[in-house]
């Protein structure tokens, strides 16, 4: 299957220093869910923000469906189909659920009813202001807003931020369904490793800004010690 996202040799970081992510290669096919794992400070958010054009790239290339995306161009990246659900969810808290969804809608994007099909709970809350929603409902709305933009690649940072595991367990299958139904590729940053691996096709572990492990999610789920070693920063092939 041909790649929808090709990210090669990505260096990323902040203006006043050396790259904190170095030489990252990521390739995703349509409908593929990749979970990006790693300890705090590994560079996961930096990768997503750089792919979404919120941070300029310090090196490397990013292509969506073969077309190169310029560095640090958030509007262009989103128009090209790279859509971020940030960890703070970025909702208009004073506007209703419907208004939040409609404002995000790209031309030829889905209808509110299509989003409600994925998240029936939102259907019961359409007239409620986003600031009055529960944490789980707010995350549903944040994902719904991203879907209104017809993403080719959906970037989700910390799906579970502030949510009980039971809510995360309910949300992850919806992400899987979106990927399967719509062919949307997904990069999922998630702290619940077991749940993330059960949802994803592939997994990458970042430690200290470098990829230390990459493989099929099911294979990695069967070998938790390999993941643990990677979290400690041990690259595959390195001797303990
Ligand atoms: N705005 C910033 N300015 C300078 N350095 C930053 C900034 N944000 C993050 N960093 C640094 O970049 C590195 C990677 O941070 P990043 O937020 O990408 O990690 P993360 O993997 O998302 O961690 P977490 O799991 O805690 O969310 C860290 O060393 C962090 O201190
Ligand atoms: Mg982060």
C-alpha cells in the first residue's frame, strides 16, 4: 500500500538550542494507526507540533501523498491534511458543540451528524457550551473538530490527558473505526501503553529524541520487557 505520510530524517526542537528530536523516519499507509510512545520529555509533542507546522523543522522532509510540505506552515499542513488534536484540546469553550464543529468544517468536510455517529454522546450535548462538557466529552469534541477538517493524517496528542482509563478504553475503538472506515492515518501519542498497542497497527518508541524501537504493535504488546527497555533509552540491538 502506498504511503500517505512520509517523514524522513526529521530533526525538531526549539529556537534556542540543538534539536531535541533527531533523524526520525515515519511512514504511514492509509488507515494505519501508529502509536508514538516514550517517556516524559522524549519529544513526542515536539514531533506532532512539527508535523502540524506549529514548529519549524530543523531538518528532514515531510510528504503527504507524495507532495512535500514546507516547514513551519501550519495552515498549509492542515490544508494538506495533517490535522492535530492538541493535548489542551483547543476548544471554543463559550460556543456550543455544534458551533465548535461547524467552525472547524472544511469545505466538503463531514456533517455534524457524521461526527455524532462516531460519538453518540455528543449528539445529546449539541446545544451545550464546550466549557460545560466533561473531560471525555471535550476530547470527543476535539477529535470531532479534527474530523470536520477531513484529515489525511490525524495527529492526536495525549488522548487520555485527564481521563479515566475506562473513558480511554471507550475512545480508542472509535479512533480505530475512523481509521478503518475513512482510511485516515493516525499518529496517536498515548501514555496507556497496553491500550495504545491494542488499538494500533504499529508502534514507535522515542527516547531522548531518538527512535529506539519500531515494530508491529501486536508483536511489541507480546513483549512488554522490550518496551520497558526502550523506555529506558536502549536502542534495539544494544546490549544491556
Ligand atoms: N516550548 C519549549 N521550549 C523549549 N524547550 C521545550 C519546549 N517544550 C518542550 N521542550 C523540551 O523539548 C523536549 C521534548 O519535549 P516534549 O514536550 O516534546 O516531550 P513529550 O515526549 O511530549 O513529553 P510528555 O510525555 O511529558 O508530554 C524536552 O526536553 C522539553 O523540555
Ligand atoms: Mg507531550
